[in-house]
C-alpha cells in the first residue's frame, strides 16, 4: 500500500514539473511575441546593425546621393549641428542653406567616389565660442565686440552659423579624409533687444560690409581648421558664403561666393555664385512673362489649382525655387492641410505623386511637404534623373 502511495507521489511530481515547463515555455513565447508585435518587428530585440562595432557606410539607391557613415551601428551625426549665433526665426534659411551646401559639395566631390560624413572636427563648444562676440572672456569670438550702442552704429552679429561637411574614401576598414566643405551663413539683418525680454529691433547690414566681414572670418576659420588634429596641410578646405534672408522673408537666402584653400592656411581668389531664390506663387507685381521663373510660376499655379480641386480644404500651397543664374536647381513645395484621417493623407499624397509630373518641371530634384498644424504628415521626393515621386507617409505602419 505504501509502495502504491509512493509511486503515486512520484507521478504527481513528474506531472507538476511537466506542467510548469510547458506553461513556462508558453508564456515565454507569448511574451516575446507581444514585444515584437508592439515594435512592429519580427526581428530580435538586438538587431544586427546595433551589434556592429566600428565604421560602416550605408548603401545608396542612385548616383545622385552620397553613401554616409555609420559608427557602431548608429548614424554619425555632426558634433556641432544646430549651433547658431542667435535664434533662427526663418526656417526657410536653414533648409536652403543645408540643401544648397550639399549641392555645392556634389559639384566638387563626386557622389560616386566620395563618402559623406557629417562634420566631426568642429565641436559644439568651439562653435559656440566662434559664433559668439569677441570679449575679454572669449578671445575666439568671430563676431565683433559689443560696443554698447542700440542703433545703426552698433556692431551687429554678422556670422550666424557654420556648417561643416567632410568627404571621405574607404581604405580597408578605415575612412580617409579627402576634403572639407564649410558653409558660412552671414546675416543681412541682425535682430536684437535693448533689454532682456524686451521688444525686438532690427539692424540692416550692407552688402559691402557683409562681404568684407565674411571674407575676414573665412580667412581666420581656415587658419583654425588647419590647426585641428586630423586635418593635413594639403587637405582641400572649401568655404561657401551664404546670405541669410530676413526674418519675415517667405524664402531662404542665397549663396553668393566661394573659395578654396588647397594647401596651407591661405585662401585664393573668391568666385561669385549667381544664386537666387524665388517664392511661388509670384506676386503679380514681380511676374514678367519674359522672366526665367514666369513659366515655372504658371506651371506651379496650375499644379496648385489641380490639387486644390481634388482636396478643396487646403490652407495654402507655396513653393521655393532655387536658381543658379538662369538654371533651375531645385524646388521645395509646402502644402498646408487640415487632414486628420490617415486614409485622406495617403490618398492625397498618392494623387499628388500621380499628377505632379504633369505640371512640375523634370530634370531637377523636387520635394513636396504635406503639413498640418500638428506637424508634417507626409512628404514626396524625386531626384533630378527621374520623374517618379517617392511617397512617405509619416506615422504609418
């Protein structure tokens, strides 16, 4: 009898252990499944890219873009990105400055030969010091000392921001620096306050004064870069000068000259850049049937009318066209809408992708942003060598 009870106890223990193992595996599998579903992924939590150490480069879809740098599984961001001398009130300036600088770089560093790396030599602390006023506490300030005046005799802030782009080649597992492009954004108008939290005042900066101050600063910046560890004496350093638009402008500014230091710390002769930015739709007072942008303005108006007919609850459709002389270099369009439905946004974006080639120019890069008061909802892009628009819906799965 005792033997039977003993055997029964052993069987019960075995059954209990089996049940625990079964349910333990069951809950473990389901817990993993819930985690992956929540992240909308089927891959393990630790991805292959995040486990990589060292330097890698991205792939690219076409020859119009650069391969970029990844370090330890993450995109290598600029060390001084976003540092400005004062608050940037005109967001158009930032877009046209960064896009135009990259287009300039493509003319001097081939996308098929070089790898693009966000600026890694100028640090955030250095950028803050350089963009500040010179003072007893800051000998490295590039903007002039505060002379204490509050009228047109005051010393304005000339240099608003510095953008660095590095161009590399891959040699084995390492990257080698082959050139640097520096964009210097110069103010055409300085906004200031006579007292903290007080009213804003503006001071216009003459063209001659801006150019003279910009060239002086460019010389000094190149000398400082030559002293940074990792930059050789014969590494080409290109400097591109950009005139910021005023705060109330509906378009960004323009690049107006460039120079290069091929060796040493001196710059050669400056080369003028004939750039201009046109806001679309153009005002009737500025529209000339013979002007370069008149045909584009007409096409843009037809495009706007077409999409407003499809979705009549649009707030506005505006554009920013960039020209190099008489040649259109690119177009950015902003569509403001009140859409909230995901299906509305997707239908509208797809409609734009189908109709845009019938109205907008070919042979140039175009970006179309669809925005609401809550932020950007979608964007469309096309490269210069294609008429097909790629649609990206933000927040979709």
